[in-house]
């Protein structure tokens, strides 16, 4: 692949992380102008550009070297790491937690179901978009359950009868309440993170990243 001299960061095109991610980068002194196709944001001062994509695609874009970094939920990053273990993929690193987009990956069951612990899930079907993280948790707790992988609308699976429980992100808890579900186990505390390869490129991009990390640390400290 042809080397780039500008740092390229992948981020969510539209969703909960988009606004706070842009806000954070602005506080780091970066400003952008949008391309006509709305896929790119060109850095105006510093040599840093943004690629706007689906959040689930971000780890793969970094692993392939299409982007140098990404702003993505720890849930998406860790799921990607699990789905690529054993494969010859570029290992990814969580460079910084960013302090926004906080949520948790949890197991939830229908409100009327009694739940006394992980063993209660033995032999049941659990719907999720995170088969890697759920599978790891089930192994840790020595529970054998069926994993039903869905790309979205996981919360309606119990009502449809396609699963007995779900494993999905919870932020306010509103989705669970609306679907008469109750949270029983927290598998992962998540937030937006700066993700990248394990080692920095040894060129202008590496220098720019070092500068960006310094600024991020300043901005995040001030906010806390
Ligand atoms: C997540 C998750 C739940 C909802 C939980 O979906 O899948 O549906 O948020 O949030 P709450 O506890 O505040 O109700 P999101 O809206 O991020 O979109 P997606 O499922 O399409 O990725
Ligand atoms: Zn998503
Ligand atoms: Mg959802």
C-alpha cells in the first residue's frame, strides 16, 4: 500500500459517538472541512483527516492500514480482537479511553423470568451482535448456551421467540424497559476509545500522533 503523509482517523458517520468525537478533536485544535460526498473531513490546519464510516467497520479499516487510527466503542474494538484471534491480523491497541459514549454490554432476560446466576442461562438461546464477547463470558462461567447472532434489533428477539435472553449495549436502560427486559449481568464497561495499531508508524504520521496524544491528554485531564 502506498504510504500516506497525513494521519487518517476513522470515526462513526452518524450515531452517538459522532458529535462528541468531533467536539473532542476540535478541542485538540483540529478543524475540518467536509468533502462533497460527506465521506471525508479534510484537516485544515494539521495534517489529520477523518474518514466517516459505520462504527463496526472501524477496527477492520485500521487493521488493513486504510486508516491509522479510529474513534470507536471499546465494545466494537474488543469484539473485533476476539473475532480475529488466531488469524494473521494486525493486532490493535486501545491508545486512550476518551471519556464519552459510556455504556455497558449486558445480559438481559424477560422481566418475569427469575434469574439466580449464570447457570440459569444453561441450554438457553441468547441473541447478540457480540458473539465473541458473549462466547468468552459463557466460557469463563462454564455455561453452555446457544448464541444467536443478529446485526440489530436484538431487544425484540425474546418477544419473537427466537431467543430466551439478549446480550446488548445498555446506556439509559430505556430500550430494556420498553421491551420488558431486565439487566442481569454486566460483561463489559464500555466508552469511546482511540484505537490504533500496537506501534506507531515511524514517519510524519507517528510524529503527528504523538502530538495528538499529548493534546488529548491535556483536554481529557481538563475535563475530568
Ligand atoms: C444501542 C443498543 C440498544 C440501545 C441501548 O443501540 O443496541 O438498542 O442502544 O440504549 P438505551 O439503554 O439508552 O436504550 P444504538 O441505538 O446505539 O444503535 P444500533 O443498535 O443500531 O447500533
Ligand atoms: Zn453499530
Ligand atoms: Mg440498538
